[in-house]
C-alpha cells in the first residue's frame, strides 16, 4: 500500500458538518475533506484536489481504511497521509493524458481547417475576378451589337422619320458639330468646347425628353367626309323634317365634319392608382359645306368654319378618400347623351365652367358642375345675356335590370333692357331626368331616358333660346329609347324611338310635337364587306305652321374594318330616297324640292374615329 500526502491548513468547526457514513466525502466540490470518524479538515490545495480527486474517480478508485490514518503535526501546518492503492492512483493520470491529447488534436485540427478555408477563399476570389472579366467583355460585345442594330433600323426608317424625331436629330447634330445660328458658334468654329461624349449625353437626354413627351401626348378625333348629288343635278341637300331635333344620318349628311382632339398628360400618364394625374384636352371642330377644297367665297357664304369646342384641364386621384374623383375647369363637352343613327343629343350641357366627376357614393357615382353660356348678340345694361347652370348627376347606380341614373339642373338667366328698349325678363328654371342602361345586352346595349324641364332649363342645354316674355313658362318633355342588338358577327341592328313635346310659354300657342322612330340594320358578308340599310320616320306638328310626316330610306354598301356595328374606318357609297306629306311641302329638301314631296340623293362618304 502506498500513500499520498495532501497539504492542509487549519481545523474547522465540527458543528459546520453533519455526520455521514461516507467512506470519503460528504460534500464535493468544497473546501472540506471529510474522513469517517475524524474531524473535518479544510483542504488548501484546490488545483491538486480538482485534478486528482474528482468525485467519480475517488468514489470508484479509493478505498480508505481507518487503520491507515496517520496524522502528523508540524508547527502550524498539518499533513494527512491517506492510504490507497498505487495502481488506482495511476488511472486518473492516464485520463488526464488522454484528455490533453484530445484537446491538442482538436486545436491542431482547427488550425488545419483555418488554413484550408483561407485557401478556398483565395480560389473563390480568383474565380470571381475571371468571371467578372468575362461578363464585362460579353456586356460590351452585346452593347456594340445593339448599337449596330439600332443604327441599321434608323437608316431603314430615314424616309419615314417624324418631324419630332428629325428635330431631335438636328438638335443633336448642332450640339455635336457646333452648327448653331448663334453668333458665338460662328466665331468659335466647328470644334466643340466640351468633350464629345458630354455632348452625346446631352443629345440623348434631349431625345429621351422628346420621346417622353411623345409618350404623354394623345391624338383622338372623328371625321366624316364625302360628296353627293341630288336627282336634279345639284349638290346634295339633307332631308330633315321641320321641328325635328335631328335627322337620320346614313346617306343624309351633306358636309365634311371633323373633331380633332389633342391631349397631353402632364402627370402620371398611365393613371396609376397610387399617384395623382393631370391632363389637358383641346378640341377643334371643323365644318365645311363640301363646296371647295379651299373655300374663300364672297361674304363668307359656304366658307369653312372652325370652332374651339374644348379647352380644359382635368386632374384625378388628388384626394386619398376619393381617389377616383376627377376635377376639371374650362370649356368641354360635358357628359353628353347621344343616339348615333340620328346624331341626336337628348342631354347636352356642354359649355364653360368647372366641376368634379366620379365621386364614389358606394352605391354609385355622382358629379357636380357649374356650367354657363352667353349670347353676345343680345346686349343689356348688364352686359351680354347669360345663363348659369348647376348640374348634379347620379349614375352607375346598380338596380333591377341594369344601371340607373338621375340628374338635376337649375338654371338662371339675368334679364335687362336692350339698347333699343326691349325688356328681357329674368328667368330661371329646373330640369330633371331618369336614365336606365343595360351595357351588356345581346352583343350591344339598351338605353332608356325620360326628362322634363321648365323655364331657362327647359332646353336641356347651356345654350340660350331666343328670349320672349313667356320664357319662364316654357316646358319640355323628352322620352328616348335606343338599343344595339348584335347577336353574332354577321348581323347587327340599332332601332331608336324619340318623343318630344315642347311649349314656348305663350298661352296662345299649342304644344309642338316631334315623334321619330327608325332603325339601321347591317349585314356583314366578311371581315371587310357589309351592307347597311337605314329607314326612319318623323312626324312633327306646329299648329298654324306645319303638320306632317317625313320618311327616308338609305342603302349603302360598305368597306370597313371588322364585323362590328361601330367598326371604323368605313368607306361607303349610298343611295337615299325620301318622301313627305303635303303638310311639309316647301319645308323639306331645300330649293331643288320646294314644290315636291319626294327626293333622291346619292354619293360617297368616309367615316372614322380614333
């Protein structure tokens, strides 16, 4: 048996420990080493204790015996000899050596792994540099190829280059070569004062801005033009009943008419829902008599007429709680209601003013507008005679069998005394109406409307009727219905009905009546060829002046774009025959048919919109 000696110091208080039957330790790790039936002795050599006297090692390897205790006192220090097996004492040393070797291997492996990671990082850097260089070369080659293809396309389109593109090219050429009309350029010569690439960049910027402006610009319009003759050899004259608000138009239009619309989108041209947008719109109307390509006749009779019909600014998505609301101000066609085959407008509040449209009401939409007009030919002490209108509309209200809408207009006109002493009374009035629409109906649509107006608002327009002392008592009732039915791509038809009853306010005058119904069927033979027929009937009644009917029929072979009723452009030849009752003799057909009750015209016409 061998012994192992531990150095200890001091003797603790025995009351700090509880008795135990443990062979060696009561508490571990701690500062006290307890021996059975002996006083506890505090341990001073903690490193030695943790390395050699681990709890498991002592519990498994040491067998202590009381007879082997040998305590010696030397001064203030005490030595304890603990007996045990020397073979068991070597086992913790082996474990220590194994643990040290394992730790050393781990450290060495970590060092080797760090070296390998460093080497991999260097390899990746080299691969990145090579790949980046290859990509740069490929990008440069592709850019050169794109430039060559662009130049080839530009050369191919030189003969059709637009005026704006040509101006941009000239601007770039002047910027590069110094070809400017400015005095400084003439004296400085052809050499530019800036590097060529700077001038190229500036020229590209100018071209991009011009292209952006072109993208923001819109051009829309409508025109019809042609020429016709009557059966007696003179120029075509339209057949229309007196007192009727419109005429059936196929083969019955004797003028060239155009509406040219120019739109520029200043903000958000795509009308993205998350941004505000703003645009300007200008429309020029042209109306000629088909008399001459350059009409310049004495007294202006038959000369071309041009009018500025629209000039307004519109902005939208400016209110977060009403993103669809559109604000506008200026002159414009305002929410007109139209019947195509007789070119009739049951409601036309076009004029000058301002307003807001498409206010979301959850159940539909609303618009409010102030609109006005004037009569410069009627002057009072207040100035030109004017009429102001407050127009309120509700529309796109979902209801039974489609969409419903209603509108209300209040109009007022300030009267006065003319320079010749005629008194024009002040008048006001109101108008209201109801409209029903079915927009998806057998390949077309269906629209019905009824409206009633009084006083200054009785004409359903911003225009001012000739003033009379009875204007405040004037009334009008108007009922219209029209539909488009196109069940397939071979046939389409539009029938219409109009009933209007008007009173000018004079108690001595009776009601003026106009009743109209007709239809235009079209048969499509293929994608381009079609045949259009149109028949219409009008009856008008003005007591004391006229009372009679007019009927008209037209046949027109057509060349058009597509198999749609509203497919345009279209070329057509037409033959129109009309007849009327004796009660309308002298009121229909103009000079060629003053003493007749029938007439015939023929000709050609082109019509389109875009």
